[in-house]
């Protein structure tokens, strides 16, 4: 399974980014192979609007099955859901801790946005 994790930096020791659309990095991790790759998302950091939709679309295009993030707004939720990407919420922790929490079933899958749009 491929999962995308929103991150403040591009490695597993980084804190997850609690913002979805304006996360600085997206780390894609393959739970079967252990491979990972970091994708720069800085283009959406200062977007006036549409950051959640654009980030969601970019993530869907990476072929991931699930996303781990701190918060997800309504437009990002719709974009990810339409692509069949499951969304799991995590509190402040490192990317490595979030991946471990995912693997052990400790993260909650959401069925709706948990914040309003333009959450900062």
C-alpha cells in the first residue's frame, strides 16, 4: 500500500504538517517495499485559494491509497474521496511515528472534512 504523509521537511524525522493543502512536503511511503520518496509541495504554500484541491489532485496522481495528515478541509476531502484515497488524521508527531501508528491501526480514518476551508 502506498501512503502519503504531509510533512514539514523531506525526511522521516520531520514533524508531520498538520495542514494538508499547504504542507511543504509530501512523503510517499510504500508499506510493502519500505521505499519512500519526498515530493516538494511549496508551490501551494502561499496559494490564495485552491491549495487543498491542487495538493489532493497531485497526491491522487501519485497513485497513493491513503493520506496521513493533521487536518483536511472540505475541498481537499472531496478531491481525495473522488480519487478513492482514504484519509487518516494524526496529531503532532514525526512522519516515522505517524507511519507506525498507521501500520498498527491507531489512526482514525475520516469520512468528512474536519476543518473549514482555508484553515491555517
